[in-house]
């Protein structure tokens, strides 16, 4: 009697385990099939700088570029793929000649449309640093003073809907030389806030 009870429990457990495994397989297959049909190609353009900016901060440029890419990075992206990042070399290859020299280029809606058409991209996103100034100096009292001014503009183009989303922010600081007064810190937090306002398209 006890042996039959053990066998019964074992059979129930096996059936439950089988159902769980089957559900996981079906769930994973559906998601992979769905993701394969709806993968969106994303083109992240190089960071632009306005003509009035004579000094560029490479660290700030790197922070902005990484923030744009991370916007479209999903956890478990190897299992469920929502976005396909277009290689930077392909993007550079289709930019107009004047846009390859970012010192002389103008970031415009037309440029994003052109890149989207040439690369068959669903999403084209770009940033422009429209104002940049950073200086550290000593006050008359011997204190170190930090002066920072940073403005960033983001343009996002969603090709399937032909819609643009544009966000802009500017932050200035003048005071004691502290961590959160540095342009790198300001750029990181500014990009975080700006990108939250850009649709996820998921």
C-alpha cells in the first residue's frame, strides 16, 4: 500500500515536471519567434558638436555614446531579441561627406531620415552637444572653483511611424570644485533623464 502511494506521488510529480518543461519550451519558442519577427534595427550616430564649441571632452563624448547604446540594451537579449544594433562602420559609411567631419556638420531631421533609408533602420538616434564649457580655477581666497556649462540635444527618428522625438537640456554650475560639478558627472545624469523621455519601442 505504501509502495503504491509512493508510485502515485512519483507519477504526479513526473507529470507536473513534464508540464513545466513543456510550458518553458513553448514560452521560449514563442518569444524567440516573436522577437525574430519584430527585431528593430537601430542606428546610433556619432556624437555631434556644435560649431561654437572649440574644445571637446572625450570622456563626455564617450559617456553620451555609451548611454545611447545602453538605451537599447535589454537583459536576456541573447534569448529575446528586440533590437539589432547596426555596426558603427556601416553608419559612418552612409553619412554625407560633410557629416563625417562633425566639426562642420549640422544635426538635422533630414540627416536621420537619410540614414534610416540607406540602412533600412527602424530607429535612428543622435545627440549633439550644443554648449560646453569647463574650467577649474582658484578664487582670491585660495579655494578651487569649478565652472561648468553643458547642453545636450537628442533627436530620435522612428522610421515605421515617421515620427521624431526631440529632447534638450542644459545645466550650468559655478561654485566649489566638487564631484557633481564635473562635466562627466553632469553628462551622465543628463543623458539618463533625457533618454527616459525617448520611447522604448518595445
